[in-house]
C-alpha cells in the first residue's frame, strides 16, 4: 500500500503530479519505474511511498540548466500566445518539464471552417515557438526540428498537404495528389518544394510579427513556466487571463 508523505496533499493531487512527470513514457517504462520503486522500498523494509516513484522519475531526467529552461519557456509560450492571438481554440496545458522537452497542448475547434486561412493559422502556431526564440533570444536551436513529429516536421507536412491534397495550390488546385513519401516528393519536385517553402516562409514571418507585438505577454507566461514547470487547470486559466491583458490581438478567424 502506498503511504502519502505529505498529509496536506490529497492522493489525487500527488498522483496527478506523478502523471505529469511521467508524461511521454510508455506503459513498459511506467511498469519498470514502479518495479524499481518497490524494490527500493523492500530494501529499506518499508511500504512503497509516492516519493520513491517521484525520486526515480526526477533522477532519470538530467537537470536542465537555467538558460535552457528559459529558452524552452520562451518557445512554449510562443506557441501558446500564438493560439490565443489567433483565437484558435483553447490552451489546455503548457510545460517545460516533459521527458523529451516542453510541450503546449490545445483544443482546436472541430466545427471551424477548414479554409486556407484556418490551415495557415495552424502553420503560424506550429512555427511560433521557433519564432519566439529568434525574436526574443536572437538565435534558434534545433529543438523545433529533428523528427517528423517536430514543429518543423508537422508544419512541412501540413504545407505539403495544402499544395497537394487540400485544394489550396495556386496551380492545379483541383488535382489531388496523395503524398506517401513527403521527403522524396520534395526532393524530386523542386517546384513543389519551392511552393511549400514559400508557405512556410510566409507563416513564419507572420509568427515573428505576432511574437514581436506580444513579447510582453510571452515573458509573463515564460516566467510562470520557470516558476512552476507545468501550467494547467485553474492555475493556467489565471495565468492566461493576465497574459491576455498583455498581448496584442489580431483579427480572429472568420
């Protein structure tokens, strides 16, 4: 039976904190973690405690230096503020404490008209983290890229779809061309690559302008991330209320 160390916290709150720390781990990873924690408790001839699991979760993750944490906070705040400025859904969680780095989660309206403007706004949001680094820190890192699931990977995939499958190409918009191998298609079709790159460039410039005009709001949100690592629930609602007071708005999607 797990004993709670701090009686002032409910078991639900503690479990929620542990779940946030374990975010991104596989089921096998979690099973191994609990098994290791139980072995530790047995060696010390005591019941398993929440702290055992928490200690293993934190010890397995290298401590990030403060400059890196600030960069991550600026990056994730850029994503979140872009979503607020463009009025595209609700921000549900922002963190710089994920196993693989930071993350920003949001709920995009399912009933939004899927116009070219809508998809372009998604591109802006996806690129806003990198734009925030460049505008506010004067440099960018490889964190926005590196894998198909990265910001750049997802933005490129969407831009390709807009040109090949969603009907928004300037030339032959009615021609449906499903993409199975995006990298090969772009490598062997320089005209398509140029059009996709132009979409990304335009969205990135818009993201940079948005970040520039909302830098005060981003600093507020980044500061809260530095203090708390993860923002969600009512705490996030309160922080975003202050962020909205500081940000410059664009026209919402119509």
